[in-house]
């Protein structure tokens, strides 16, 4: 009988680092085949140089700049976080892990959680609203020791 495999994903809007733990005394191991980095384009690559303008209109006294409805950086980060959730869904379907721990800043954590399938959400045993993407493996293991048998 195989032990329980726990996956840990530490993510933010630009980077996702995946780890696994196979039980007591096995430590935390990086999953290098899944670690990803997403380069969010610079503002001038996403948006036009100048805001659009609107002249007149109902109740308007003149003209004014039209601001974008969405922050393009937030949009790109959300797309990446949804991609991370898809990777987790695919791995859960393939039974690559039995339990899941997610660590991400609050907005990223919410986006990943919202994008996960119900099946994958049911495997989540802990969520941390912190950015551990740059943490060393020993530091990560120390933060997660309550949920891992390292």
C-alpha cells in the first residue's frame, strides 16, 4: 500500500513552485517538471500609449479620459493563476497526489481556489495566504510542519 502523497504549491501572479511530500521522514521534494514562471508584459506592451477620450454624452459637461475597466497586470496574473489551477486539476485527475496545500498571497489564493474543480478543492487540506515562492525548502517545511509529516 502506498502512503499519502501531499503536493504543495507556492504561487503568486508570476511564479508557481510545486513540491511533494510522501510521508513521515521523506521531507519536501521539488517537482521540477511543473515549476513555472510567467512574465507579465510591461504596461506599454499591454495598453495603448494614450487613454481614450469621450466627448459629450448624456449628462456630460465636456470631455474626459476613459480609464481602463480592468488592470491589465491583474488580468495577466489571474490568467496565470487559472493556468496553475488547471495544472493542479490535471494532476488530481491523474491521481498524482492525495492531498494538496496551497500557499499564495490573498488575491492569488482566491483566484486559484475559484478556478479549481470541486474534485481538486476536496483534496485541499490547508491554505496559507502568504507568498512562499522564494522560500527555501527547509523554511517551507518548517512553515507547513503542522500539515506535513516531514
